[in-house]
């Protein structure tokens, strides 16, 4: 069974080679950011959301499962990591580990419920589960309700790297993003990823060939949720807080928006989409409530102009040119 990308164009060795070259260019650009005068906080925040969008894209772009509840992984990992650092006094690496593990556990529990359904029913179940967690976190004492967990200590990673220094924190966030991105990239281009793509294209055919599709979808859901949680744990060190905003349903909507703007089912699309959306939030903040209207207009223009997303259209153009 051959897994196909958009417009039924097969993924070739040349495509993977081009993606590796693009990964090298992206890595080089990220490494020189501190020397370019760009605001490090903006880039770090964008990288956390880029990893989150990439994790979401793994589920919908390659598994065909639309989740409206990925904010619950981001928020849960953020709360657990922040609590572990501030209250339990754990080191940064252990805080990240505990937060990511909490997201993985949540992925297992919610995944066993959600993957039993398909299409819009799957999306609605994930949304309902996310909202359920939101209302739990509003009432749970350890989250401090609407105040959130503020003033989270950054500490020393592995007892050596002082995360209070912006440059050190920046490179730690870059390393975390690249690690998560490579895990997703390897998954996409593995036999597991090929089966996922085949399930997305024709699940009944995959079942007829002997694949237990529910198990593959569950594993994809858990991996996606775990990586989304990893992004949430990293975000805590950037913002130094964990709040209800990260769990609310609008955050799930932003994740979908990032993925669609960049390019659904593309490797680098969610990264570009995340930077576009975060840049709009940062640099259009002066317009107040009009930011939402401006974002809506830009999104409509992107949908009409770039039907496959920014990266999706670029990739499609080069494929047609070959």
C-alpha cells in the first residue's frame, strides 16, 4: 500500500532529501537568531507553538484525525510542570519530564475514548474532553483558578545551564523544538507513518490488508498529545506561568489555524503557520480588539489564495515543475 500526499503525488527519496536540506537551513537560521537583533521572547514563544502545531499536524495531516481538544495537552503539561517546579522544587529537566508524562497519560485515557469514533464525532469528543478538563482546572486548587500559577522559577537545567539567562534559555528551547520536530519527521517517514497515511487515504482498504487501524490511530493520538505536552512544558519556562488560557477551547482553534495557514499535511507548514499567527498577535496588539478581525481577514485571504497553505502551495508548485 503506497501512502500518497496531496494531489496523489508520491513521497520520493528526493522529497525527503529536500526536506532534510530545508531542516538544515531552518536549524542554521534558528542558531543565529540571537545575533540578528530579533526579540528572543517572540521566537521562543513561536517555537513552542510551532512544536505544538507540528504535533497536531501529525494527527490530522497524516492520520486524518481532527482534534478540537489539543489545548488540554498543552495546558495539562504546563500546569504540572509549573506546579512541579514551584511547589515540589523539582529541577527543570524533571519538571519537563513530569509534565510530558502527564500529557502522555492524558493521551492514553482520552485516546481510548476518542478513537472509537471518526470524523466530526471524534472532533466533538476531543472538544468535550478538553472543556471538561478546563472546568476541572478552574476549580482545582493546585491551578489557582483564574490566577494561574505565576512566578515559576526557571532554575538550572541539569544543574549547569542557567535558564534565567535569555540566551541560554533560547538555545534550550531551540534544542527542545528540534528534538520534537525530528521525532515527528522520523515518525512520518517510518513504516508506522506510511501506515498512518494509508489509513488517512482509505481506512477500509487498510483494514482489508490486515492493519488494526484503531491501534495505529491510538498510538498516533498518544504521540501527538505527548509532543503537545512537551511543547507546553517548554512554554512554562518562556512565560514563567501556567494559565487557563492554554486549556481553553480557543487555544485549540488557534492550533488548527496555525496548521491550516502553514499547510496541512506538510512537514514545515505548521512551523511557518505558528510564526505567522504569533507574529500577528505580537505586532498587531496595538489594534486592540481589532486584532481578531484582522486575523480573520488574513485567514480568509490565505484560504482563498493559498488553498493548501503557504508551504503547501510552494511545495505543490515545485512538484508540478519537476
